[in-house]
C-alpha cells in the first residue's frame, strides 16, 4: 500500500506544470462546518494538513471572520486541495500553492 501511494504521488508531481509546486500528501479529510467562520475553517484545515496558510491583504478581516457563504459545508473524503477550493470559491476567493507546506489565499480579481 505504501508503494502504491508513492507511485501516485510521483505521478501527480510528474504531471504538474514545470515550476508549479504541489502540496505535501495528506490523508483525505471528512469534516462538516456549521456556522464556522472562513478563518476558523481554514485554520482547521491548516492544522489537519500541517500547512501554513497565508492570507493576502486583499482579503479583509471582516470577510475572514464572516460565516462561510452558502451555509454549512459537508466535506467527505476530499483532498486538502478540494477542501480549500470549496471554501475559497464559496467566499469569492482563490488560493495558490506556494510550496509543499504553504498556501496563499487571495481575493479573486
């Protein structure tokens, strides 16, 4: 099983555009956020995946503290990137991968 995981990670890395970083492998996440702020949800994911999340200046403190747009979110067996994509898209934000352990969240232009 460990060999299979290593092969999957190698394939993911090999298919990424040159110069683009990928996140370090982490187990899938299953979580439900009810009445959570964007900030709390992102902090939870960061702790779970042992990531550093940088919030760009374009994301106001108010937006970070607001409840996640669209009501409760239930995530089942999703990758960390899928979880981040869901959270950011619901709030009109986007993210970029800085390196294997760092993600930057910013406001969409």
